[in-house]
């Protein structure tokens, strides 16, 4: 049973528009949430994170929103650029227990068209 | 180099062969993780080391999988008697510590194909 769900395998947006990537989780023990970006033939690279004590974290063009009651988080990219085309993974950690391992979703392939 | 490196980048094995995958973490990083990423899936946790101690191997799928980090630096993931279901990308990650505030840096992975 997947604990982290990214229900959209792919998303296509026009350059300059907003990209919204979604993630749902089931384990209420998760209290730290991350987004990783992955290009082909490379390992995932950290993008942005959010602690459960917050509902929003912003870093330049990237903003992550957390809705704890709905167990839902989203990543907004504004404006989207062709270089943002990659697979985006949502990941969660439990800071109180086995806080060292990441639990990933299946990923969403984002394509930003020029 | 500054990042995590893995070798080989690609490995083709015949079913039943043993393979060894190497990970060179970032210098000074205490924590080292192995993940397995099957096609179309996200990475899944295999095992975790803090220095040379293997503190968690709960994700290893069978006793054919074995990992070591004898000197607290380089790590090797060994798979004995490989099966087709072992085909995946094996990712290694390292971090300075083991808390949620220590970013895990990933290597490029080793793509294992078992024929």
C-alpha cells in the first residue's frame, strides 16, 4: 500500500505559466516533506522542503504548500521554464522515528513547452 | 569530485550471477543510504549506514542482498544469484548526519539489467 501518492504521471505546461504538482500521503507520522527533481541518467536532487509546522515555504520560483488536514501537498512553479522539464518526486520523512529514510512517490513527469 | 559517485553506471548480468555495486559518498558524510528504483516507480529504501554501522536493513528484499561499509566511507551493495526482478536503478545517497535537516545527496545510480 503506497504511503505517498502522486496521482498524475505526467503534466505538460506552456513556458511562463504555472506548474502545479500534487502529492497525497497516508501516514500521519510524516512531518517533513520534500520535493526532489530528477533529470534522465542523473540522481534526484533536492529542490525544496517544508516542515509540518508550516503551511507554505517559498524559494524563488518554487513554492510548496502543505494541507495537513487533507494530507496533501503541492509544488507550484511560477513561471515555468523549459529547463524545469524533469521528473518531480514528492518524499516524506518522520522526524521522530526512522527519520533518516525517505519515502517517495512514483513521480510526475513535467514537460514545459517553449 | 564534489558529489556522490557510483560505479559501474550500467551493469548487465545473466540470471544467477553475483554483482557488486559501489558507492563513493561525499567526503565527511556520516550517513549513507541505498535505494532501489524500479521502472516507473519512485526510489525505495533498502538500507542505511551511520559510519560503518548498518543501522537499518529493513528494506533489503531478500537475503540475496547484502551491503557493507567497512571503513565508514565507500559502500558496496552485493546481490547474489541475481533474478530478473532485481533489474532496477540502484541509487546511493549520503548526508552529513541523520536528521531531517540533513539533505540527502544522490549519486547518478547504477542501472542493473538481469537477463
